[in-house]
C-alpha cells in the first residue's frame, strides 16, 4: 500500500515538472495588434446611401475595426457644429489600437444652395479641412482626405462634373499639409463617364422611371418624376440631398447596393496605393 502511494506521488510530481517545463518552453503569446479605420463624411459615405457600409463589410480585414461615423446632409461646417466631430475625436482616442486612420470626405453639402450647410469655397471650406487634419493628428491618428464621390448627371452625353472645384480645393489642402489623398472624385467621375448615363443609373438606390430611362438613352439625365411630367427637368441636388438619412428614391447622388459595392472597391484600391502601410488591413 505504502509503495503504491509513493509511486503515485512520484508520478504526480514528475507530471507537474513536465507540465511546468512545457509551459516554460512555450513562446509567449503574441500581443493583438489591431488598427481602427474611422469614416467621416456625408450621405455618400454613410451606411445605406453611400460606399462606406460596403467598404467596412467587404474590404476591411479582421485586423482592423471599421467605424462609419458619416452622416447624411453634413458639410465641413455642420458636422462639427452639431457635435458629430466631438464623437469622432473620442473614437480616435479609444485605447488598445496600434494605429487609427481617419478617412474624411466632404464637398456635396458645402456647395451653395443648402442653408445651414454651405461653406465658402475659397475660405471656409479649406480652412475647415485643415482644422480637421490638425485635430486628427493631435489625437494621435492619421488623417486621409478623399475628394467627393461624383454625381452621375449628364448633359448631351457628357458628365456634369459639378464637384470639380471642391475636389481641387481638397487636393490643394492635401498637398499643403502632406496628407494622403484618395482622389475619389476623379476616379469615380472617369468611371461613370465611361459607362454613360444608362449603365451608371444602375448605381442608384431604386430603379428609374420610364422617362428617365428614355432621357438616359439620349445622353441626358432628368429628375425621376413621381407622376408623368409635362417636360423633363434637371435634378435639384439641394432637394434630393436632405439632412439625415437619404430618402429611398432614385437620384444621381446616392448609392444602392450595386453602387456601394462598385465604389467601395474603388476606395479600397486607391487607399492601398495612397497609404501602402494600410494594405494588410484591406481586402481587394
């Protein structure tokens, strides 16, 4: 009996020593190195009406948290004035991430005709962008500027590039402050113009009316009528780009699932070029 007890103790001790040695021999666990990507902007970036939802869901790996804080109808002025920017800054300061990238895309609602949102192109708009860049850096994050997603309006077969001046102002700020730039406006405008009005209409949230299809085949875009219209009328962008979530309707600004997938891939591809160190976080 005594021999059996002694043998059991010896076995237990030897097993414990072996387990301790095995634990000591194991390499230490690798620390988790996760990054964060924050999206700032308007309805062309937010979920359900822009490219941001598809971007976070499809083009960001599990090594990065993707947070979409874009809000419909906001400009460089109103996004800050309402307090959304304060929330974004708090998100940038969340501990535990090795790197935080902040993608900023404005322009649509900074244009004239949108009371409470419009900013002066020559003075306010670039000054607002510069302040965003400075505060992102002060928060320990890395800013990335995006030129605004193109609208898809055509006149006699030519795309109306009505955001060119705002895109150019963003390019100048990016160059002056040495900020990575994703030139989404040029890339998206070139793609839409190459497709033409009929094919690019598939990027909208819902299908267009018969009159809209007929006008597109003739090389021109018109507003989607609620009822048969007496004569074609151009789209009023101030009316179809409201404050808040975009209405589920056909227009030439907002994106349905096909458009969101198409342009989110474009953003991911351009981002991998503009910020090479983000490539491990992106899915082509």
